[in-house]
């Protein structure tokens, strides 16, 4: 009997989500990797192997869950890896790959060693872009650590033939670094919980922003806009970052600090709109989550998920530094409950279909078959 094509996937997978012994390793994770695991659960087309490398792991181990194999490998510290081209982690991965003998090696992310490991593979390899530090550094200040990480980005992208991005904006940024890359646009699915949220708008206008203090997130633009008299009647809930880092904010701007997905779900249900004024973003998941729920989104022209926003219909696409445009957009969406609900519903079903686990499976299944056939 002919064996199924074998796929080895390397990324920052939340192993604690599928194995209770690693419960502490699921608090923060790229949600799209778990969605990919859900998509390929007990599938009949591919033999899927996940490779997870982490310094917190104590021993090498194999775990079988839902027809997929997880290879757990102890790794080096991130800082050590950065200054040694991640030699140790790449060695561990290469050793594991020789054992798996995959038909396709699929690395997720250029920020660490995942892309480098994909470029090491002598067979057919695929790299999925999560963030692009070169593009971010061109538009905002990034940390010194990220500046060192970005040095691997161009080489990695040019060393791997097949690349996926989750937005046209990210695709265009990849082409600036690797003009010959064979790029496929693949939407990274939204967690299923967001498909079940029922909207229950707050009594008075509220707006949600999921953010960090990184300059590229452009949080100061939102703070400045919501501090203006025109928006003092709209509450801005800022999820993410550290509450103690904010001081002197007007009463309508409420920093929440770090929040879990359950709390984000609650905020999404009651919010009249979402704002994401990023200076650069390959595909912010929170914008996709908002559109799946049916929340109008206000994003910038340098925001990767803007393909889900129809300007003036279910949100707005504004210039990254246009404070007045942000104020006007929020005023329009929140002028009434009926307006907020109507705009949120516009295009919702289209986004739900594009961002489902089923669509993610079909997209990557077709891409794997294309790569195998080439």
C-alpha cells in the first residue's frame, strides 16, 4: 500500500493544548498553528509530523494525537541561538527530519530559526510568513533584539522557493526582499470560539484595541484620538501591554493589561467597533476575529488584514498617521447602535468562510499537492 505524503511542520506550536503534561506551554501561542492542527486532525490525505523545539523541554519525546505525530526536542536559549545562527536548534531539527523523511518541510515564521531550518532542508520546503521585521523596521523603531533577528530574513526568504503569506500586503513586502519567491496567499484561520460569539453591544459606545507598547503598533495615535473632546463619549478598551505603563489617561481610555482569549471574546461581543492603527502588520489576527464576529474594523493602509475591510461599508482603511481620519471613522461607526450592527454584519459571512478551519485545510492541502507535483 502506497504511503500518504509526509509533511513535517516546524513552528511555535502550543503543545500544552494537546497534552496536559505541558499545560504551562499554552498560555501565549500563535493561534493559527493550533488551527492548522485542527484542520489536519485525522485527515486521509497526509501524514503530518510536528517538530517543536523549546529550551523548557527536558527530553526528546514523541506524542501521537488525532492522527498526527509531535516530536518534542529540547533546544537552546533564544539569545544563544541568535548569536550562533541557531546552530544547535537547526542541528536538532535536521536530525529529526532525517528520521521522519518528509516529502515537504514546512517552516512557520522568519523571526527565529524556523525559516532557516526550512532553507537547510534539501528537499521541497515551504515557509509561512508570520511577521516581517524588515518591513516593520522601515516604518517604526524596533528593539535591538529584533534588529538582529531581521538580519536572517532576506537570506531565508531567498533560500526557500515556496512561501505563503496571509495578506496581499505581506506578499508585496516579501517580494521586495525575494522577488523570485513563489508566493501563495493563504488565510490563517481564526479560532472556532469567535464563530460562536453573539453580539451584545454595550449600552454606550465602546471600542476595542488589542495592542502592545511596540512603536509599530502606533498606540499613541489611538490614545491621542480618543483623548479629543469629540470622542470622550466613546470608551476605548486597550487589551495588551502593561497597565502600569499608562498614566494620565482620560477616563474613557481604559488599559486592561494582558488578557486571555476568553476576555477578548467578551470584549468583542460588546464592542461597537475595533481599531487597529498599526504602522505595519502582516495580518493582525484580532482584525480577522472582529470580522468573523461581525465587528466593524478601522485599520490602516499598512495593515495586512485590510482585505477583510470594505472602506465605508464594514469599517475604514485610513492612513497610519491620520488622527482626524481615525476620529471621523470612529464617530461614523458609533453614531448609533443600528449603524454599528449594520456595518459589522456587512461582509461578515464572506470573512467567516475565508477564515474557517475548513478553508485553511483546503488551501494548504491544495498547496502541498501543488508542491509535490512540481
